[in-house]
């Protein structure tokens, strides 16, 4: 319960902080020293925060994802879903902010939240194992005839080819405007 509440409280601070403008350098609201710096002179941190702050939709996506994941930790029925939402966010923070940008304070916080999420999974290992088995082990072991499998694979490949063609059509249509 301590891990769930702790992560809940602090990721709400970070999530709302992003949405309210406390994180990232937002387009049109760059600090003067950042706005006057060339790309070549900018630090990796300033480049990253300017890039991530360029799109308000991205900021909303990350902030709202943190908030939703954090709130899902509060209830027993949804806590594992909350962990699954927050896991990739924490890994991204650890890798991007802490390893690539060498932000030590962010590393300490992100690692603490990440370890708490791992503990929540470990504490609920029976449910996690059951969910993993339910998602990966076929319920019925029915042997498909070889011709059915080949037919199904052929249909899937044809549909993929059609989707790829449609995708390329729209990419070229947009590119040529």
C-alpha cells in the first residue's frame, strides 16, 4: 500500500506539472537564454526539453498517462493495469533523462518509483503469473490442418500488402501537397 500511494502522489505531481507548464520548454515560451542559444551550443538537456515541449499534445499524452497510471494504483482491481501503464514511462525516464542526459536527481526518483512498481508486481506475483499464462498459453490445443494455416497466413499477407499500399498512397499524397 505504501508503494502504491507513494508512486500515486509523486506521479500526480509530475503529470500535473507537465500539463500546467512546470516541465519542458514550451514552444513560444522558451527561456531567453535557451531561445538565444544555437543548436550547436545547446546542452543535450536543453535540446531534449525543447524538443519534448514543442508539442502540447505530446505533453498532454505523457502527463495524462502518468496521472491515469497513478490513479489506477489506488484500487486493488486496477493496480496491475496502473503498473503496466507506468512501467514504460519509468523505463523511458530512466533511459532518456538519466542515462542519455545524465540527470542524477531524476535517476534517483525514477529508480525509486520503478523499484516500487517492481515490488507491487512481486507482491502480486500469483496474479501476474495467472495473467501471463492467460495471455500466452492457448486454452484449447486444437491442431490446425496445414492447409488452413497456409491459407490464413496468405490472407494475412495479402491484407498487410493492401494496408502497406494504402499507407504509401496517403504518405505520398500528403508529401506532394
